[in-house]
């Protein structure tokens, strides 16, 4: 690690190549034209002090946020901080390197990335980062790591925010049909803080300003400006996130079909309308006000289980790692992942050998994941990616359980 940091010190920061950035803008506009109507409603970066760098925050609604931010910024070249997960995919690795993005290991202290971020603003770059490391699953802002305040204090530059509205409605992370749900997206860039304000404000005041700037509710937007969606299967995949039936409280019994979710145990049925709002199908069915309320209800059930002295959670998974190529994940074994009130460990095989691997439970804050497919446990020994052997909904159950336990610890 020390040698890696020393090597990074010698490297000069480079803004995204102007030609590559221009191509990115063109491709983004053409791609989004056929998928969604993106309307840019303001760009405060036009009036920024170009003799200094700046930090640009954005609310993380979709995996396409970088394209949306690029359109809003125009010819102001953004230096994105991205998850190292995307650097493990050959095509996105190629594109991100061309855009000179800064990779960062999610939910772990990454000194190399921090040095690169500092260097970006020192060389008049526009460091662009999502304070909420996770894409929202339910239309509301997710956990924001307080370390964003340390970054602002370290960089000592003006702070802007790219505010995206309608992204979750168009590109929900849980959708099975990878095509978008065609709809409108609104985006604008506003100035949040001057460098003088950053220097004078307390950590809590700074955090509150950051949270306020990116805390945009998609469900409030639906009330104010209902947005029609065009997709033949608008609700499919949501059962991998909302895995508890609101009527009988059974887990993993919800099944989606076209625009409905039905519980296979009690028959409770919920449908999604053309404005991406959920409703009970009949007067006997039970449905929460929106996905966020439903998700929080699951969190309350987790809190009840965690309060019990004998709390334990365990499931069988396939284990994937990248032993031969950093960009290629391979199945290396299978076994049982177990979590208690004080420990998280894996018992199973790795490359044909039986192992017992304990993870640093106290420092674990969130899990990178893809709904219904996998989650990763950040660890100093490398990538540990777990894929369920049976029920896809267990992915989000594990992710939400870690989130909930950390919420309990913080409070």
C-alpha cells in the first residue's frame, strides 16, 4: 500500500480529455434522447471561478447518473469519483479511464483515492462525487457517510450540487427489464457553499447543508408533478427489494408479473400505475404509501429481530473472487455466511480448500450489491462477492440488515 501511495504521488492530475468529453456529451445526449427526456434547468458552474477547483455533489438515483450529470455540466469537464466495482468490467473500465475517473473502494478508507481527489481540485478540476455511496432502492436518499465533511474541509473549495429529479422513476436499480421506464428527468446544478463558508462552518452544519442539497424525494415529485412512464413491465424486480408481504409478513413470497406483485402465501396483490405509484388491487389488499415506506417497514422488522439476544442470520452462497484477473470475477467456492450480534464470518470452500473467514464487523457500514444477484463484503484481503444459492431476495435482506444495524449503532 505504501508503494502504491508513493507511486500515486508522482502522477500528475489530468482533466478529462476535451475531445473525449465532447464525445461523452454527444453519446449521452443521443442515448438519453431515445430513453428519456432530460431537461437541464440551470447550470451554476457557468459562473464559477475557473481559476480554482470545486466539488460537485450529486444525489445518487441511478447507475446512469454520470451521463445525466455530464449533460447538465455541458463543457465543464467533470472528474467523477466512481466505485472500483465498475473498473472490474472491461468496457466500463475502458470508458472510465478515457474519462479519467477516480476509482474508489466503496465503504472503506482509500488513501490513494483521497490523494487523487485532493490533487484534482488543486489543479482546478471539478471533483464530482455522490455523498450517498449507494444508488437509492426506494426513491429517497440513502445513508450519507459523514466523512464527506472531512473531504470538504480538506479540499477548501466552493461546493456545488447536481440535483436530479425523475432518475429513480426512469431507471430504478431493481428493475428486471434493463430497458428504462421511459419518462422525464429534470436536472440542475446549484451552488451550495463558498469555500469561506466551508472553512467557517461546524462539521454538523456542513453535513446538514450537504444532506439538504441532495435529499430529493422522488415520491414527493410524483405528488407535485406526476410523471408518466412507458414500460410493459414496470414493477418486475421490485420483489427483490420489497421482500416482506405487508399483509401476512411472509418473506420471499412476493412474485411480480407485468405491473403487479402478488404474495404466493396470502394472495395480497399490489399494482403499479402509469405514474409509477403503487396501490392495493382490491379493498382487501394491503399496500404501503410508497416503496420507501415499505422498505422502512422491513427495517423495523429487522430491528425487532436484532433486539433479541439470540439474533442470528445465515444463508448459503456461492463465493466469487478475482484470483487470476482483477477485472474477471470467478466462482471460487461455496458455503455459509453467518451474522450474529457481534460477528460476521464465512465457512466454506475457497479454491478447493475449507476455510473459516471472519470479517471486520465493527467497521462495516454498507455492502455494495446488485438486487437479486449479489453483494460484496469489503475486506482488506480482497473482493468477497456472495451470490445466493436459492432465494434472490436474500441479497437485499443482508444489505438492509447491515444498514439497519449500523443505524442502531449510530443512534
